[in-house]
């Protein structure tokens, strides 16, 4: 894992979140991009050009934000971009060869009951960029145990497990898997390929309507330091897919980081 990206919002958690990202990047010897994306909506008849003003203020904010934490020798690069959030994030990650994006859950939400705010929710749900969601105020510590939860272990995409591999190898973590048998499962769904099989220490089977429900019931038994789930169009976040906001009452695992992989198929 060589390049990590952190989008910065205006939440009160931004400083501790950036410190976590720096500590995480240091463990991997990775470069850290700290970015802010803005969009300008001009009013009809307005002649004032504000792009350069916003860009300058955004850049100044990012630089002071980075100066407020201990970078611990990590290469931290600040950048600002103009554009729509999802399109811009995807282009930036492609151009910078980003391996992982680290998100704070409630980038623009002040509601206590919210787990994922609209900004972070959009990035998780509408892109295929591997993402690490870090709880508010969470202090960095090595990852010892990982729980990956899937309703199908069939892997068709090359390199989709790279972030999980990197984290496992870096921390010498134990990876356990929760296989969820739903009403529409196929027997082949639970056949682990060699790459995944070689990563797994223990396997748990659960019969539940959704992966989401199985995780809520089982993750405490495993007591992981990291929960790993997979993006699917109607997958782990299916119960909440229609809305970019995810509530804490609907997702109780808000005490540990969550690694969201791109779709396996």
C-alpha cells in the first residue's frame, strides 16, 4: 500500500481523523494525499470570479490543518480540486494511483445518530475505491484480528483483495471469515479460492436474510479490530442503499474501523 487519500471536510473530528490517517500511512511507509473538493455554483448575471479565491482559501486551510498534527515523517501532500464529488474523487484516485481512501464517517453531519454522513456515504456507495471508515475519535492501534463477512466468496476481479492482503501482512493479523447463507445462495458461493483460503484462520457459517444482519449478530463474538465487507449493488449496505446517510441505529459496528472492498465480481 503506497498511496492513501484523505478527503477533508469541516467536522470537529477532522484533526483526530487526519492523525489516524498519518499513523496508518506511517505503518505502511505510504504517501498521504490530503484533499478538499469544492464546487462553485454561479448566480446568473454574476461577474465575480470566485474560483481562485476558494481554491486559495481551501489550500491554506489544508496546509494549516496538516500543521496542526504530528506528521511523524510521513510525506503529506495537500491538494484542492474543483468538481462534483464522486466524479472528481474517482479521477483523482485514478491519476494518483490511490490504493486506499480513509474516510471519517460524518464528514458534513452534526447529527449524533448518524453513522455515515452524505459525503462519506456517497463515496462508499457510489464508487469502487477501497475505503477504510474510521470511527470518530478513534486512536490508531495495530490491527490484530480481522473479520470479513460475505454472502458469496466467488472472486472474479483481479486484485480486489489487495487492501486486505496488505493490512493482514503488515500487522500479521488473523483473518476470520463469516459466510452468510441467504435465501438465494448457491453452493459455489462458499467455495474459497486459494488466495482467500490462504488468508483465513477460522470460518463461521450463518443463515440470515442478509449479510448485514449476520454481521450485527456475529461481529461481537469475533471481537475484531477491523471489519471487512464487500461492495455489492444490493449487498452489505442494501438495507440502506437508497439513502446516502447511514444511521448508527442501523449499523451498530461504529466502534471499529470498517474496510470496504470493491465488488468481488
